[in-house]
């Protein structure tokens, strides 16, 4: 199919009429056999609904088109039914400083209305068209469809972040195919494959590829589960075909992490289950510190597992909160030796003086009362400005050990993780990512004696402590369950 060439008061290269055999037209293919015959510094492309006069428009600067190529035009869908009539116009704006769209629409209507319809490749909303275009309601994006073979598709990529271990590889970066839009990305290794169909916005790439607006849709993040040491390849699926690139990665993976005890992948750790079993066997009242819970998550452990009454304490009011108060001064609103068990998760790091809290827990617990606490060992800063401490299993043994009147029943580090040093000090700690740290620590202990008055002291005034504790952000509460990092 060849377009006829038109000459009006404006350089109208193409003025044609076509009928869309589908509703809500959102994409069409435009051959360039006439349009690209003569170089143009600027081209304007118009699509106009003949009846409603709704239109879409785009202007291409320095397009460098070839007559044996085509353009695929994508735009927000027209609100038109099946077999609606449209007008298509292409204008050369190379010599014009200003180019009002309304004048071009009038010229297109005058030249193309009533003409016999030509056949164009049309697609409707959702029929394989892009859903991530950054266009306004009348905008239009243009992508090349080259006649070149897939081997001639040029490709570029960059990795912003990479790591591998004994179980797979993690990649974060971008891909680009110059004239062609990337529709999908496949990463393959050792017979395994990970596919990316939805890309992240990367407007920073426009500074490097100003002629290809679609480069901003090239960001990706993926993890490929595969054995280490095998060749890795990227395959870009583009409008011009598929092209594969061998990916050069370091050979040495991180060593395998220590195996987790059975059940650690569960939301409830074996140690917490042991605490629940002991508490249910003992009976009595349980205090949950940091009990505030997002809507819809009232069933978070350990509440559903405990058969006795649970009292919720938090510095802010909210769901599952029965007492609002400062955990540093529990004995001011709970009677001494009145509680049978105390439990918390990801609370200790938010307390200014967790040793005072440990002493207060001792005061309100009955003889033989149980405690379970979990706190982060290596975790990003969160809930600022009230993020003060990180705990190890050994640190928890000190807080809830003999010096605080407790017998430690169990304490463990859990959730192995890697730490990657920043560039300025990486050269001094090259082996750091290969040495596992632990994301969380937990302890199970039993009260064996009362602490004497004044055994633990710290210059912390109740009013000032409560005021500082209330700085914990209400919005800092996570809205989704996370077994090893949820916020109370």
C-alpha cells in the first residue's frame, strides 16, 4: 500500500482516510515508503476521528526515517465503535518555527474527508498495545518497525547492581534497542529463564539517548534462580526482532548461607511456638508490648495461638491496643507480679533504654513468668527518629539473663543476610559480603527471681521518656505481614 502525496498551503505529505475494524482504536502501523522519501527535520503525524473530531498528534524531531521501515503509533484509545472512520495526516514542519495543530487538522479534513478508505494495520485497546505510555489524553508515541533482520537490531544494557550466591543471580539495570522498543527481556542461564514484561521508568536515560523517547521504559529488576558458574545471556524482544547478548558476570558466587532450622520460613518461629506452648500450659494473663496492628491483621501471631487473655500495650492507640503507655515504666500502670508472660516483636530497637524495660518486665511478672522477644540484628534504619538499637542473640542473653533475674531457655540469631560495603571503604572489607550477618535475634527466658529495688538505674524521667517515645511515627507501622521485619 502506497500513500498519495498532497500539496496544500502547508506541506501535507499524506492525507488519507481509513476505517478501523475494531472498537476503541489505540494503535496503527504507518508505512514510510512516501513519508521518508525526503529527509525532514520535523514531522507531525495526526489521527482524526472523522465523526467526533477527536484527535491524536505527535511531532518527531530529527526522525531519520527510512522508506523500507514503518512506524507503529500508540495512543490513548479513541472512544469510537467498530468500523469508525478516521483521517490520517503527515506534515513536514522542517521550515516552520510555529506549527498550530488546529490549522493542520483543518487542512487534513479538507484534503481527506470523503476519500476512499485505505487499509491500515489497526489495534484496539488492550489488544497487545502498550499500557505504560507517558502521553497526555491527545498525545501519541511512535516506534520504529524495521525491515532489518533480528541480527541487525542494536542493543545496549547496563547493570546498576548485581549479586549472586549459590542459589541464583540478582540483576538491576536497563536495556535499550536504539530505534526499536523493547517489549520483553529474558535472562537465561543453565537452562533456567526469568522474563520481564513490565519495565521501570528510567527518565535519566533520555540524556544519553535523546532520539529514542522509549528508552525511558527500559529499567528492570529480576532474580534468576540458577546454579552458579554458567554462562548468562540477555535476550531483548523488540519491534525489530529478538537479539541476544552474552552477559559477563563474576565467576565467584557468595557461599551458601547456613541452613535455617525447620520452620524458620514460617511466620511463627519454632522458638515462638515453644513460648506459646509453655504459656498455654501455664495459663494466665499475657502482655503484648507493641501491640498496635494494621486493619485486617488482627490475627497476627502470637495472638491466635494463645488460649488465655492478651492485653495489648503501645505508645499510640490503635487496633489491639488496650493500654497506651511508655514501656519503660510498666509498673506504673500494671501491678507488680500480676502478669504471666510478656511478648514483643521488633520493639526493643525502638526503646531508648531497653535495660530499663527488662527490669520493668521482671517487676510485673509473676515468679516463673515467661518472656519472648524478637529484635533486628542487621536491618535498615526505620521508624525514625525512634530507631536506637540493634540486637544479637548474645545481647538479648544479657538483657534477659541472670543479671536481670531471668533464666535463658533459648536464644538464637536468624535470617542470614549479606552486607555490601560502600565504595569509599569497600577496598578495606572486600570479603564482607561473603560473611553472613543475621537480620533478627530472638530469646525465650523465664523469671527466676525478683530484682531488688534500684538494681537497674538510668537517668530517664517518665514524662520526657513518654514524650520521646510518642515520636515513633504512626505511619511507621507496616501494612503487610513480614515474618522477620514487621514493625509493631
